[in-house]
C-alpha cells in the first residue's frame, strides 16, 4: 500500500490483481459545449463498451468522465491502464493545479476506493488507433 502525499489518496499494489485496459476518447462541439465519450474496458478477450452524451464540457472532460464511469464499473481490485490520446493533467492535479483537477482527483479517489492501481498511457497523436480499438466491438 502506498500513500500519495500530494492528495492523501491511498494506492494499493497487489500482485494478484487483474490487468484491465481502459480506452477513452471524447468529442465536443466547441460552440454548444455538447460532448460525448466512448470508452471500453478490456480484460483479456472480454470487452465492455460504454458511451454517454454530456453537456457543458470540453473534450478532455469527456475523456476523464469516460475513465471515471469505466472505473466505476470495476467490481474487484485491478491494475488499470488508462489509455487516452492526450494527457489529462494527472501530474498537475496531484499538485492541486489544472483546469480539470477536480475531475482527475475524483478519478484517482474512485481508483483508491476500488483498491486498485492506475497507470496513465497518453498516446499523443494516437486518437485514430484508440478509436479503432473502441469501435471495433470484436
């Protein structure tokens, strides 16, 4: 068990946890601030797809909310890899900074409550590849 001194969140490290990948992408109309996320939880060959329409959001907020909703579905402690096409501000949020710090800290809190660990894999410029994974439904 490890305590994150920056935000008081306890992170768990268990060798027997399942490895789960969560892919999340978002889109947003900048004029109306209407957005949507699509995400998939992937465990071995099993996939769970989720999508949601959102209001008054940015693209990054859509992505983070997708991660939050996906982690909320996890039923047992896991090692999570969160895969996005952009950085979501985790380092800044842990320092109490960033426009999405409350959402990011909320994500980290849910991970802790699930007694899970999370690693962030920002594949800059890899949005199309992530969309292929999410929308393949195979």
